[in-house]
């Protein structure tokens, strides 16, 4: 019965990949799924589920999925980690994913700051697709912060996707200084200017165009 249900869902939603948490019964779940003879094009991927339970009970999860219980929220988090790990992991305290067996023996204030620095460094190095990013991901962008992240998402929801980096200047409280700091880390795919999808800062567009 369970096998028929899973096979039906795979067909109905045209599933492209299946994420399996590496926690309790993870291997048993993988074995069960392999007995279903699903199409070979659908990979079964073991995903590190550290911190998924923390996310599922968090305020962020309740805001995103107010009608779902913690088990569904946790499952969604595991699936999204396969799709975009960084975007999902920024929603939880880095300490919740386990950073070493001695993490409780060091100064917690310093540990928190150092871990947050690593998160910010990773986010800025990778860049953020501004038309898809959550407030939590945008918060980690240099020059943005929680309030501006909320304003960007609110503006996007009201006016639709951003067409260019320049359009970000219309966001309330996103001034020239914040734009200067953040623009190079914010990406806009298929925007009005091809360089909006790159790491090139707008103030350097003229240099690139002259090449």
C-alpha cells in the first residue's frame, strides 16, 4: 500500500529527485524506495538532517507553514536542503547543525559570532537570487540586515519580481550606502542587464562594457 502511494506521488508530481534524511530509519527508507523500481533517472539522495527538527519548531517554520505540523515542516526542510542547502541552512542557528563535539566548552558568545561570520561569508561568496531569496537569506547579505531583508521581500510581493539591480533602489530604506554594499552580492537572473546575474558590481558595468 505504501509503495503504491509513493509511486503514485512520483508520477503525479513528476518527481525529479527524492531526499532522504540521514537520521533514524534513513537507510531503511532508502532500501524500501529501491524496492519500488522507480525510474532510474530519479536519484535517491541521503541528506544531512542536522537541525531539521530545530527548524520545524521555529518561528520561521510556523510563519512559512502555519497549517502544517512539525513532521511535515521537517520533511520540507530536508527536501529543500537538497535543492538549495545554503538557502535552507541560514534559517537555523549554525550551532544546531553540529560544529564539533567541544562546541559547548568554548565561549558561546565568540562561537556565535564566528559562526555567523562564516555564514555571511558563504552567502556573499555564492551570491543571492533576489527574486527567490527568503528574508533569512537576504539578512546574511552584507549591507542588508533583517529590516531591509523584510522590506525587499515585501516590495517584491507587492510589485512583482525585480527586473534590474537598479530597481532595488525603490525599496523603502534601501539607500545609496546599502545599495553600494549589497548590490554585488544580489543576483537577478534574466533581468534587463546581463551583468545583473553576475558578481560584477553595478559601478563596474561601464568597465566591463568597454572590454
